[in-house]
């Protein structure tokens, strides 16, 4: 049997490398149409692959009625985390973060600096007027844009970013980048993702109600 491969970004090693398909799992999920409320079986394929540079495992997902192994080339990476943020996050912030995610494992100092840049972009997007990041973060906390506990996190991120940006004896440790990543994503979740998902739910509920209103009255 011909071995199926694709070339793609591997978050485990940070390379664009050949990836070898080693297992395909076909299954289905249930989806609902807003207008008729009927359940629909949605065919899904999961593709387990290995990176031929680092031997890391990758998991891709494809939603398609054509359940062929070669759909692997069109699947979406769902594991490991590839640096994508929710669509509600402004493009500039998402772009900076994606660049940071690519260097997280092998350049901790540069990663922390990129996260600091992403915080600066967040402050600018949310209308902070102060000139210094520390004061911008406090301004957003005072306005309720960031709750007090998350404001503490952002200050930690700022300080770690400062360490990464300056030539000194202190350096950002490899283990610290994972905490930095989680902290930053927690801030983004509060500021953008949770409100974005709420709006998506409101939109879906509105479509559902419109679909119900268009149905003929069964008693007429």
C-alpha cells in the first residue's frame, strides 16, 4: 500500500516537514439544522500522523462525505496546538501570537518578547491611551476590560517579556513559556473569545427563532 504523506507545520519541532499518515479513524457526529431542527449525521475522519523530522504525533480532522485517506492532505490540525486563536481575536494580535507559537519551544526569550508585543496590540485595540504598557494594562483593569486577577497575570507577562527583551544574566526558562502561553490565552479568552462565542450563540438562537416562525401552523 502506498504510504500517504503531506508536508506541513509541526508545532512539536517548529518545522515545515514531511508527515506520514499512520492511522485513519472514520466516525460521525450529530449536527442540527436551525430551520427544521432535524438531526443530521456528519461524517468525520481523524488522521493520526507522525512528523518525519521529530517523530512527534499529529492529529488532523476532516469533515467530508468523501471518506478517503487522501483527504488527509486537506484536514485541519487539531493536535498539537498550532498557534491559532479564535476568529473573534483581532487579526493583528492573532498574527503576532501565531509567530510566537512557532518559536515557543526553541527560543523562550523571543517568545516572551512576542507575547509582550501581543499585549501591546491588545491594549491598543481596547483603546488604552497611556504610553507605557504597565500603565495601559492598569488603565484597562480600571475600566473593567480586564478583571483584577487577570490584570495580575498581564503584569507577570509584561515583566517576563522585559526579561526576554534585555541582555542580562536572567533569561526566560523553557518551562516558563508554557505558563506564559496559558496566561496570555486566559487574557484573550476573557477579552475576546468568551464575548465572541456569546455573540455566535445569540446569532444561532436568532436563526433558530426565525426558522420556527417560518414554519406553517400545523393546526391551520
